[in-house]
C-alpha cells in the first residue's frame, strides 16, 4: 500500500466519483514509486463494489489520461494480472 501515491491521486486526479474510487484503489495496490500494481479487474470490482465492466472502463480512462501504463499484459492464469 502506498499512502504517498494515494495522496497524489487525491490531490491531482482529474475526475471524481467512481473513477476516482478506482484510481485510489489502484494506488492503494502500488509500491511507493507507483509501480507493481497487480490486482485483477475482478479484485478491483469487488473492493470498489462496482461491476467489472465499469472498472475496465475506468482503467481505460486512466490509461488515456496517462495515469496508468500497462507494461505487460496479464490474463494468463492466476497470478498473471
């Protein structure tokens, strides 16, 4: 958990509502440098009480804003998110 990264999201993320909630939960899974974020869409949906499709849409928005960068594709089984 990175309180530092979560603070940056609180202070600078450009959108509120459910998208901010997902961004905060993603930041909660980051290390102190904002890296190594591994929760699955299903996990984020569970934790935020949103649908998986809604979480996917918000993750796409974070990527479009430049707040999130995919460096390796997951989805190859357990532990590969």
